[in-house]
């Protein structure tokens, strides 16, 4: 199943031309979110930086719509979100500098705010548009493609081995939430959109380091996946 990693906290600089953490390329888009729960406040900006070359026809429009829908479900649709779509080298470098792991992974999240509890962030101390951002996500597109292929091969192998045998009892950790839902999905673009559910939950304070945290997070993932419906 997909290797969904835990979050890394990072506070990005608040300026027009900012350099992302861990040596990622400089961005030039300035985002302006707004306080949630105020009638008439506009939707936050979804900034997508497509720096990968593995999947040239990636559907940024649908990805942006998916992020907007997840933000609305979470109650933070007026906050900005940044997504970087990258290749192996950039993800490997970021994963090494942020987590000490010298290999790419599927997704990393960099929350901007601390949280009071999972799903509830601390309000910005100052009512400044730049502060109304959930943070950044990074998705490694070639990694997602490889996992699609590996999971399909594993799925076929398991079917061959289980042919004529009784089904196993119990459910492993990866059978829940986004990881479980992606197991039989062979479309990398659909997988990327499903991964965004996991990444967005990290941005609002969910984690899965402890058993109780894991159960709370995968339950919320399943609720959001159900609301999103067919990707």
C-alpha cells in the first residue's frame, strides 16, 4: 500500500517573493486568505506549482477543485493552500532535509499553524491576509506512479495466492483510510487527488503516530472520501 508519511511543521516567510523551506525553488505568488466564518469572505487561493515532468498531462484544474472541496469540508475554505507537484530528486532532497530520510515519498505536508485539536487550528494572532493559509503540500508524481504499478502487481499476486483459500481475518493498518482506498486504484491522477485528503488533514492538525491518532485520522479520511464521492 501507499507509503503515506507524517507531517513536518514548517513556517514559511511572509513576503512577496518567498523561498520555501529546505531549499525548494522560490515562489512568486503572494496569497491572501481571509478569516473563516465571516459571511462574504472570499475563498482562499489554491496555488499549484507543477514542476514535475513525469506526467505532462496532469489535470491541475481537477486537483484545484479537489483541494477546494476538501477545504470546504474541513471548514477552512477561506484559507490559502499551496501544492507542489515534483519529481523524485526534489522530493528526495526535501525528505532528507526535513525528516532525515534519503529517499522520495508520496506526500509531505508543511502546516503553517499550530492546532488546538485535530481539525481546529489556532486563529492568527493578527488579522493579516498572509496569515490565513493552511500551509504547503508536496506530492512526488513518479513515486505515486510506481506505487500504482507495485500495488497492482501485489494485488494480482495476493489473488493468486488466496485462490481457493479462506479469507484472512482482521484488518491491517493500511486497510483503512486513504491507504486502503487507494490499494486498487491504478490511475495515478486519481491517487494524487486521494492523497490530498491525507495531506490536508495534516495541515489542520491530524496525525497518525499513536494508535488513537491513527484511528481518529483514518476515520476522518473515510468520512471525507465518502463526501467527495467518485474522483
